C-alpha cells in the first residue's frame, strides 16, 4: 500500500494520517521540547531539524512495506489542520504482535488526545493487520502515559528497562499488552431466540443462533469474510452469515444475510447442511449451523466494507478465526 492509499483514521476530534514532508517544520517545533523528548526512548535532545525530514521519509517507506504505521495526529482549528503529535504502530516480525507508541505536543496535553488516538489506532490494527496483541512500553515515571494505556484497555504485563537516549542511560519501564478481549467491546447479550421463555433458570446462558455458510467456488476455494472494525472479534475471519432474526428459519436467515453482506441470491435448495458449532462464548452460548453452498446468482462483493478472501481448503488454518470455527475448519478441510 502507498501512503496515498492509506485512508485516514478519524475519531471524534482527531485525524490520524500519514506524515507528509511539509509537516517537518511543525513536527520539529513540537518534538524539540525537553518535556516531550525526556519520555521517549529512542530520540535525541536537542532533536536536529533534518532528522524530522528523514523520519517522515522513513515512515512513508514503512507504510509502503507494511512494517509500521507512524501517523500524524492532527486536529482542526476552523479550516486549519493543526499537528498535535504522532502515533505509531510497529509490527513485531514473525509474531501476531505490534507495539504502539505516541507523543503529543506539550500545548495539547490534558485533553485526552493520546487515549483517543491510541484507542483508535489499536482497534484499527486489530481489525485490519492480522494481529492478535498490541503491546506498549512506557517509562515507569510517566504516570500520564500509563493512565492512557490503561484507559484504552491495555493491561500491565511486566516491568523492564529501556535505553532513553536523551537521558543518557537506562530507565525502568512498565510493559503493557492487550488483545481483542481488552480493546474491543464485548458482544451484547442476545435476546433468546429459540424459546420465548420469560426468564432463564439461574446460571443458564442465553442461546445465540447464528447461521453461516461456506461458499465454495468452481476451484474448490472457500469464501471467508473479515469481521469489520467496531464488531466484537474485529479482524478475525469468519464464514459469511449472521444472527437469525426472530421467526426466521435458518435458511431464510442465511439467504437474507448473504444478500445483505455479499449481494448474492441463494435459494434454499442450494444450501446443504454440513455441520454446526456449539460453543460457550462467555456471556452466551453460540449455536451455529454451517451450510455449504456451491451455486448462487451474482458475484460476491463486500457490501459492508469487510475484506473477503477465497481460500484453498489447505490454507484455511492460515486465517485467524473465532474459536467456535476451529473444529468446523478441520471438518471442512477434510471434506473438501
Ligand atoms: N457469521 C459468522 N459469525 C460467527 C462465526 N463464528 C463465530 O463465532 N461467529 C459469531 C460472532 C458473533 O458473536 C456472532 C455473529 O454475530 P454478528 O454480530 O456478526 O451477526 P450479524 O451479521 O447479524 O451482525 P449485526 O447485524 O448484529 O451487526 O457469531 C462465523 O464463522 N460466521
């Protein structure tokens, strides 16, 4: 992806976008500040002006390579864009982890900018980058930043030491990390759809009925869809489908979901029951019939902005899926 293809991430007050060469002077003005640099491990003080140009160029190359996303945090003052700070996420090689870091110009402190930006970038990353964990390391004396990491949902995972270049030595740091369970909202508890029981017996969990379908193309590949940002388990790949509405049969629910999510028309006669998932999802129990379908009208397209992938059966396990799907994938691979 080029930096031009990166769609800026927006929050209520902020935009996170790739840095541009013309940001260098303002970036330098904000970061060449002892109160900012003293908290950042890799930066020198004073911060040379030409380093801002080199840094911006390197961040653009990293976005193109897909190795790191260092973005400008900008606010709006009337029609004027105002550089507020920077935020970055670096993929850790060979793992499904990434490290997040940020700084905010001194005059913008105290307004919740860092938490707003970091929460947004972390949730975006989990939804789009094939990651499972976000990590951070923060100077132990930097209580404001520790509060930011806690506020976005990361939890303390240990202590360590890091080199702080501007301080000329090693200082204690607090390590944080979190996954989807920490950073994305838990799924709402379902209304019971199977029975109209007014109250569940004590300790019983509501049952959530979800219907899903493995669409199989003429090459024997299976369609997976990626759960979009904002949904529970965002970023995991799943079989298209969704919750059944009250009064629907599983086939009716699936036909509706496939139309809504993929804009294809399927007839009930083309839906072959294959297997089902029965999974304790914490606050509810998930029951999910999985159908196979080899014939449909139309070309599947992502109507809800979700990524789609046609996957060979022997490659299905390369895609991170919800825990309920794991046994289904093994059965499907053996069957196909
Ligand atoms: N569609 C689908 N859902 C799955 C799979 N595996 C799995 O655990 N689920 C779970 C995730 C959710 O808890 C639930 C589906 O709920 P959802 O919120 O995505 O359903 P929906 O499309 O009706 O969504 P919405 O309209 O309520 O936003 O089932 C799967 O392979 N496909």
